[in-house]
C-alpha cells in the first residue's frame, strides 16, 4: 500500500489515479516497465498535483516523472539490475 497513513491514498479515486499513472509509465518505457518503488514517486506527484491542478493531475504526474527520467537519468534507478544504484555511477 502506498502511503498508508495518508487518508487521500485510501480513496478509490486516488488509487485509480495512481494505477493509471503507473500503467502509463510502464507502457511508455517497456524496458523499465513497472518497478516496486515507483508508486511512491508517482504518489508524491499525484498528491501535490491533485491539490493544485483541477484538470489532468494524472497527465501532469506522468509528464513530471518522464521529465525526471529523461533530464536526470532517473530511469537508471529502475532498469533491470538497478545500474543507477551502483556506487560508481
């Protein structure tokens, strides 16, 4: 469960949004797919964007994560073998 102490993450609406963002990410970059732990990153973006954006917080969360993966090579943290976590990366 993602952020079990946060009431917003106990709602079906938020869980559906989280699922949608994670599904889109997994399909956007099949080499990475879904990796446990991505839910917290997506959840952080959704939590803050749902409170600040009335329209399309899921799209904004998806685009924000894709931007991080491209600009800061965050995807290396989630690739098979987790090369971004190596001490000499």
